[in-house]
């Protein structure tokens, strides 16, 4: 047993030297999370604002002016142009100079005063789907608020009142940061593991190792420990940056957070190991690792595309993506302050996944040489 | 197993599907012997070594290395052997000291035991001054010495060296073999493969592998005497074909083209260099000179392998045997 620990330590120590001596690995491990966080946090925001807006005010009354100014005042829209007639809308859309047009018809104020349905029309350029959806949602909210503020108090229009919990401002950055953690862990953990093991195959040092008393379990554990440690550092890094730069709340317990992270890490390390055991060269192993871990996490974890919107077969497929469980748990712990008992289902799924992947990798690893 | 035998192999066979890589090979290697395994690429040298090191499963036959049954306990042999694989497989991004420390750890050497052994092998292989050098920055010869050092840390009974000097310059190769000889004199058994014929001369005994079979096994001297008897001359002529034709009816033991010259072998009591030159000239061949030549293991190898190793059909015709 003592020998087991010492030999494992020897492997782990060697692996740390590899990492430290390889500028590429250090960049990949520590630089990439920062770059991705910046990119996703600042660059790729799903919050839509500054939508160029044109206004066709046919009513020309205080009420109509109030509607258009409040729409702009909310900050989502920028008044780009005023059009005389609704017939000009088509041309404006085609030029792409505006993404939305507010049309306020004759009699808007009159209808409002009478308490009758007053209809202003918002035309949205649907060629940019995301912007369109969000613009409509925002505008509807503003229009309703404006109208009720003016006169419709009496009618007490029925309909759901939406209150957003946990992320009332609907800041998409929160989703981004948690998504980046999942992406980074899946990418770096599986990629680096795939690289380190396939490099030993490719260079022939694996055979040299097999000629020593070192066992396969010692090789695997010794190799995984430093990368698991690296994963921890990355998780901490992204969380810290996330909470400083994007005010990401951490409402749940860090213990739960790191329990989930460890399990997910193990699954991803196992994926990398599996990729390197199946593939014989570094190049193929890296592609395998991306295919096995990164792609499914990016596409099917619910980070970029909501799982609920997927067709049934993709939803089924997403059940086999560990990132899905980790992301759910992560968001739960970060934003809702969920305890372990709430995210237990996800934790169990991660445990099963990590165990299965590692077991499979170890099995395949055994078979390689004979 | 008697104490003076380090490796005992009986009817060892390795099949990869239909292909028989090693076929019914049997031999013994004495303790402290340098045992050379000579053969073309793909003749089954590495496969044999890898079976003996417990890295490949054995299809049939038996093999004992350092008293361990490799067929049934392939993992148990590792502590008793050192292995230097064909490909240089230390870590290039680690320093010399790091590599030694890692392989020390892999062989269960720690603390003072490790430091003592490390200093011993570094001294023996003259690596002391290179401790902090990156392995990747070392020239081939030094890398080989480091690889050997790593394989010797745990004082193995048998050391397996698979083409240890491939890609190493001649000076460093000679140096390396001096080290190997010293190791063997100290009692370590050396099992080495090579396809450098001149290196095989350093071995106590040489086994010739041809297409998975052990075609011959003896000391270099006896191999030469048995397979290539007689005396050898180098014949320099303006035209190899002409000399070949002229020599045809001289009743010689062998004629092999060797680049622009001919290797001509005569019986022990055959003509001397002067007489041979006279005879060839008399038959119309323009011979510039005839000189004595060493019979080498290369000649043995070519004899054993037969026509397969020879490229030209001309030599096939010229053979008088």
C-alpha cells in the first residue's frame, strides 16, 4: 500500500513537471478560462439592447409621444428614425437600418381615454430571431406599463403577472459564467488528459512504464490527480472572476459546489482518458476528446440551447451528457442557493457517469498492450 | 533453475492472428553474458524481448527470466529486469535528474536508497555534470546513456536493450559498448538486439533471427568458422561483372559483390592473394588489386539469410556453391 502511494506520487510529480514545463498547457489551463469568460461575459451577451428603432406616429398626441419616448427611455431601443407612413417600414427593414418599428395608429389616445383596446403595433425584423424575440418581450412589457400608467387602471386587465425569481434582472451573464465553468472544465480536463496519455503511447514511454513495477491503476490515478487539481484551480478562477467582474452571486454552499465540480471533473478526466486509450495518436485523441466531451457539453447541456426546446430525441441524447447535470446543479447552487438535497438527483447522475466512464477507460487501458 | 542461467526460453512462439512473429525459439543466456540478437527489421527481435519483459503475452512455449516464469507471471519479472525500448522513451521535457528520480520512484527507490543508486549510476555512466540539463537538449549518445542509467537504477539481474544504439554516432556507440562490457563483467546479464553487424562482434554469443526463427546461435568466432569457412579476399577490379565471369571456373567458395569491389572466399588451403590475382588476370579480368579481408558477421548473416538479403541477380548467378 505504501508502495502504491509512493509510485502514484512519483507519477503525479512527473505529471506536474510536464504541466509546469509546458507553456501551452499552462496557457490552456489558466489563460483560456479567462479568455472564454471575457468573451462570453462581455462579447457574447444574450441581453439585447440598443435595438435601432423607427417610429411611425400617426396619432401625434401626448399619449402617443409618451409611448414612444418611454419605449426609448427603457434603454432597450434607440430611436433611429421617424417614418411618415407604414409603407416605409418594408424599405427600412430591407436596408437593415432599423430592427424594429413602432406604429402608433390614429385614435390611439382617444381609445386609451375611453378605456377601449388601444392598439399600437410593433414590427420586428425577424431575420435575427434572438433579437426579435427579446425585442417583442421588452416592448410588450413597456407598452403595458405605459398604458396602465396612463388610463387603464380601471380595466384591471387580467392576465399573468410575471415575476422573475433568482435572477430578476434576467442578466444573461449569470448563465454565461456558469456555462463557461462547465465548458472550461469539460474542455481542459478532457483535452489535457487525452494529450498526456496519448503522448506516452505515441512516444513509446508507456511501454517503458509498463516494464517497471508501476501498475496501470497507479498510472491512471497518478496522472489524474494533477489535472483534477488544475480543474479545481480553474473552477476557483472562473468563480472568482465571475463574481468580481460580473457580480455572479454564490448563494449556495461552496462544499456542494465543489462536490459537484469534482464529480464532473472526474467524468471529464475519464472522457479524456477514454479518448486517449481508444485513439493511438495525440491528434486523434484530442479530436476524440473534443467530440466526446466538449461538443456535447456545448450543444446539449442546456448552456447555449434550452433543453426544453429540443426535439424529443435530442432531449433523450442530452440525458447522456454529464454537463447537463452539472450545469443544472451549478445554476441551482449559485443562483438559488440550493443545498445538496435539492441537487441530489444531478449529483447521483454525475456519480454514475464518472464511475462508468472511468471504469470503461481503465478496462480499455488494460487491454491495450496484450 | 540453476544459478548461472538468467534467461531460459523453450519453444517460444508468438502469433499475431495468422502471422507468426516468433516461431519455436529456444535458447539459454548465462548470467553475466552479453547475448546479441541479430536480425533484419521485422525478424522478431523486439517481439521476443517484449515477451521476455512481460510486455506481450506468449502464444506458446515457456520462458523464464531471472527465475520468474514470464508466461504465467508477466508482471512479476519487472523488478528483476531493466528494459530500454527501441524508441528513446524518456521524457524530453524533464531534466536528467527528474528522469532519474521518476524512474527511481517507478522502481520503488526512495530517499537515501535512491540517492545512493542515482549517484552510483551517474558516476558509472559519466552523467554527473548533466543533472540539470533538459533531456531534450542532449545529443543521442548521452540520451542513450541516460536511458541505460534509468534502466540500471534498481540493479536488475537482466538488462534488455532493444537496438540501444540506433541513431547514435560511431564514437558514442563504441563508448556505449564499453559500458555494456563492464556491466557484464560485473555480473549483469545483457540481452541486446541490433542490426549493426559490427556491434554483434562485441557479444559473447549471437543469435541470428530470420523471419521469426532462430537460424543460428553461437559465439561470433564459431559462427564465422561454421558458416563462412576459408579465407576472404577483397578484389578490386575495373569491372565487377568481368571479374565475376573470370572467377566462375576457379572453384572458389563464394563471390559476393560488395559495392564496387568483390568479396572472394577461398578454401583454407586455397590460393593466396598473389596467386588469385594472377589467375584472374590470366582469365582476362582487369584486376587492380587483391587484398586480405576479415570475415565478418555480415558475411555470416548473408550466408544464413541466403538469397533474400541480396538484391542483385548477378550475385545469384555468380555463386559457385
